[in-house]
C-alpha cells in the first residue's frame, strides 16, 4: 500500500479539493482525514478555558449540586 501525506487548510468544510496527487487517473484510493495534532490540542485548550470562564460566572456559583442532579434526572426522563 502506498501512503501519501498532504497537509491542507480547510476553507470550506462541505467541500475539499485535493490536487497534485501522485496517483494515476482511475486509481482507487482510500482517503483518511485526520485533524492536525496541534489544531486538536488548541481546540481542547479553548474548550477548557470556556468551561473555566463559565464556572466562574456568578450565576454558576449559585447552582447547588442538588439542582444539577435534578436537571440531569429531568433531562434523562425527557422533561
């Protein structure tokens, strides 16, 4: 199996065009798309910061564990 790696920037998540591939016309290939590791780590850090910022809001400080549990139960019961 010949593997070919090419990094590109996604401009339109609905359509991506790969150019200048080293395969002949008509060749059947498998395409595997993997997010860049640095990009993935950056998104995780952004999400962690969002959670910290949200938890620091005054209205979040006033929520009790019992209220959280009741909300989870209601959600699971479809209410």
